[in-house]
């Protein structure tokens, strides 16, 4: 059985989903009275991902499987597959199950015309879509999402066997409006933090004007439309879940407990710091995210902000033309 985790990252959570998948397969086979299949598990992320860290944790992972499952579990072969999932990664008809979590909202690139090489900055003072962005900015982001997601589906349609399944989880939105607060306000507040540094002469304004996040949180209708256009998959299930910005943890006023804004800033920093550091330099990062934490604290004192997480399950079928 061929299994792939796309956008696996590295760290203590990398193998957690794989462990869950193995548990489900093992339990199902036990229930049916059948021997578990051999498992070929491929962990994918970009070339810069720390695969050595993952491989270093495999001996402990295999030992735990042996202790929990004994000899009842079939052979499990885990490998790393570096590269972008917006293109082919695996041989034709080699995958039975594909999983991806918190990855597909990242675009393959900043939409053309908005990157730092553009001759004219058309999204001035902002680093993503917002209520005040020109319509051309919104259109550019949607077109990039359409191009990337359609390429993702096309690539997987060649790699997944008929009847195979993909379960994809990524940031999204409920509204058709791409500038709704649930999809972009965390970036708008980060732009406010950057502009406060511009006003103090700490960074030049053009640095902000030429940075745009390669991110898109689609609505369910956009996801359904792209799946239908591709025609290689049918949707089995789609659900939207609300997630509190700060994880839903109540803040205390003690020195030891970080504020909601600090927790949000830490999470966002872990995700975006590398790309922001490449553009703005490392010297401003500490100051930037301290300011961001204060701005988020102020925002969360007035409202309980939430992200929307879309989870979609789709099944590979004979291509539906039209």
C-alpha cells in the first residue's frame, strides 16, 4: 500500500499522522481477519526540509511500532521524497492514500506582478489581500491559486490508483469574499506592525510595498469548482472547522503565562519568519514580532478571532470529461 504525506515538515509532529494512519490500517485488518499489507510511506516536503532530522527519529518510531503491534504488522518502509507537490513526485498509479495538512494554502510563488521584482508596487502598505487592496491584487491571488491547485490535482491524478483517496487539510474561509477577516486579518495586523517600524524609520517603506505573502485561503466553493474542473476525483466529504487564533487557551495575568497575542505571534513567526527574514533581514525580527504580539493582544481584547480550517476527502475515479 502506497501512502504519501505531502508537506510533512520536520520535528516531533512529523510522524504523528503516519502513526495514526498505520493504526487505522492495522485495526481494520485485524477486524477483517486479514494480514496487514506492506506499507510504502513517502514523506514529502521542499528540498530545504530537514529530512535528516526525520530519519534520525525513525529507529525510535520503528521500535515503538514493534512494541505496540508485535509481529502482526507487516513491513513498513519509510522514505523521503523532496520536491514541490505542485508537480509530479511519484511513479504513475503508485499511491493508494495521500495526506496533506497545513500546506496547500501556501502557493508555489507570489502571484506575478506582486513580487519584489515588479516595476510598480500595487499593494502598497500591505503584505497580503485586504479590504483596501486593488481588485487586481485579489484577481492575481485567485489566478495563482487556480493554477497551483489545478496542477496539484493533475499531478496526483497520475499518481493515485483508481479508488485511491486523498485527505487534505488547509486554511480556508467560509465567505466568498477573499478579504474577509477570517482569511487574511492576521496578515493585515502583521502589516500594521511593519508600518509602525516604517513610521519610526527602522525599515524603508518600499520594503513593505514589495513583500506579498505566497498564501491563499480558499472558500469551499472554489475548492469544489477546481475538483470538478479537473474531473479525476469525486468529493466524498468537505467540512469546515473553526480554530481560535490563540488556540482557545485562557490567558492569565501572571508573568509566566504568555498572553494571547504572544502565543499568536509565536505561531505566526514559526511559519513566516524564514520568508520575511529573506526579504527584511534578521535584525528586525524580534522587534517586529514583539510589536505584532501587542497589536494582536489589542485585537483579541475586542473580539474572538478564528481561523477556518477546511478538510476535504476526495476519491480517484475515471476522469469525468466536461
